[in-house]
């Protein structure tokens, strides 16, 4: 756990002086929130494994029976 005033200098030393690139940074409010399950979920999220496909939208509502169109006779 770090104070917010120490975070930026520590990250600067880790990335610039030591040369370790930090790919992900997480922040928690309580030490009890930091569990093995939480860390594994942050590294390998479960939500991306089973991505729902886009469901096809419903077609237009039925607007009644088809109407017959009156055609002009060729003799007219």
C-alpha cells in the first residue's frame, strides 16, 4: 500500500531507472480487497472468454393481411 504522494516517484523509478515496464496498475481502497481471486481476475478477466454474440433484431411487426393492388387493363 502506498500513499498517493509516493505513487508517482515510485513508478518513475521502476519504469525509468530500473527499466521495468508496468503493463497494468491497479488501485484498491482496502487491503482485504486484494485477494488471489481478485488478482487472477485482473490478469485474466473471465468476461472476455465467453463473449456474447450480437443477437439479430426482430423484424417489423405484422401489419395485417396483404392488400391486392388494382391493375389497369391493357384494353383501357
